[in-house]
């Protein structure tokens, strides 16, 4: 007989699975989002933009994110009910207000614009809607948006700057009690320019900015999805954005070019292709944190391990031969370095013995 008390378990699991298969399968955004530009660590933003590591969420969290989106329609109705004029879509497009900058490599979507806000007279305001846990909401009440939620504050400053407005309304709800919090934010031109400069450094910087902390266990790094790449010698996931041949171009709508593709910088790498890269991928040398690049040629880079300077190895493109490199130097594809869980296996006699026995075999983990 079925235990009725456990009957909801497969229901919950099935719902979570749907979210994981649907929202969880969505690829990372192609641009640096206004919603994250306020991150304290610019290095983490650089890794975000380069798709170094993608954060995985379970079905419960993905559903929670959707809860925040669903709340937006209620916020709009609440404001209209008190006499505000609210535009939740851009009249020119019929879609959500969208802004971009830095050659299309930075972007964001506003929740809306509103005026006749109490105490705001006829001024148009950028509208930003957020949902909070009880703990987060309490901090918001105590400190205000700028101190409690700097990412939200930066997001609104960027939208105001792009929209040409000098006011924003931040409207938030406590998901546990349905209590509301509202704060009108003033535009700060200096902060907007600082955000623009930060985005410029992140998007077009040839190397990641300095670390915010030197210890992987530091609070600032504890919950960062990139901490294994930044602190623990994990080579980032394979994509065109971690390859020496690719460049984020200033001209075009978020255009990336490949130096070895036909047309070179005149060409554009399709986004779908960017996500996986190709067999000619060679990693940006500084992303191989456990080794130093000592030489390079067409289709290869030679590295020297930092912990064992006597160990040299090459990263090679498919079909390339590291001409000029000492005979016997082990060679690996980029995807093998990304798959390795422990870099100390590189050049190890045991590993090289097995690789010699199975020509063409690849490291997959």
C-alpha cells in the first residue's frame, strides 16, 4: 500500500527536475550584466564574462529565482493602484527596457519606468523590484540600499545613467511577511562613470584584475563560483573566451573575433561556437596558474611547472606539432587541462606510461 504521507515526495522531485531541465539548461548570458556589475571583486566579474566557471543551481533555487520575476507584475499593479504612471515595457519596442554599452558587451534590462511617485512629483524614475529573505530585508531596512545591497545600487546607477534620469525607486518585499520597503535613489554621475570604467577594465582587460583576497577561505571568496580557478589551480572550462586567439571587439554588437579564423578580426565568432570553442583552442597562459609559459609556436604553448621546474609540458591544438620543443615533452589538449582534477598528474611517469600505451586517448577527469 502506498504511504500517503510520502506521496508529495515524487511530486516535489518531478517539479524540481522540470526547472533543472528548463532553466538550468539555459546557457550563460553573452554580456556582462548590469545586475552584477556592483560585485566587489572585479576579478570575479572578469571570470564571469569569460565563462570560467558556471554556477549550478538545483530546482528549488531555480524556482525561487522565478518567484522574484513573478513578483514584478504585482509591484507594477501596486504602484498603479496608488496613482503612479508605470511603463513596464518600452513603448518603442513593446519589450522590456534594455540598455547596452561597451560595444554590446555590457547590458541589462530595467524592470520599468514610473512617475507620480509619492514625494517624486512628475519626475520619471527607474524602477527596480526585488524580493528578499527576512534576514536580507532586515539588513535593507537598517542600512538602506547602497550599504546593504551595493549590487542593486550599482545596477540602478547604471540604468539611470543610460536612461538619462536622475531618480530611481527601489521597491522590495519581505517574502516571509509580505512587508514592503521603498527607497528613492538619487543619480550620482561620478559613481556612474566609475561603473563604466570598471566595466571597461573587465571586458577589455587582457588579464583578470587583482585578487580581492589571497586565501580561498576568505569570506569574500568563500561563496564565489570561481574560487577553484582563482585560488586552487583549476583551469577554466573550455570556450573561445578563454582562448589566446579570441578578442572582445569594441565595434559591433557584442562581437568576438578569432585571429586564426578566415577573416581574422574582421570575422565574428558565433555565440553558439563561442560556448565550446574548437580543437585549435589554446588557453590564456595566466589561466594555467600552476605553470609558467616559457615558449610558444604555431598551435602550441610550452609550460614549466612552478612546483617542479624540471617538468615541462605543452598544450597543443589538434593536429599541431610543437616543433622546436625538446623530444619527450608531454603534450596535452586544452580540454584535457580543463578536465584534470589535480595538476600534479601532468608529466607524472605513471600517467605518461598509460598515455603511451593508448595513443589518442584523452584525459577526461
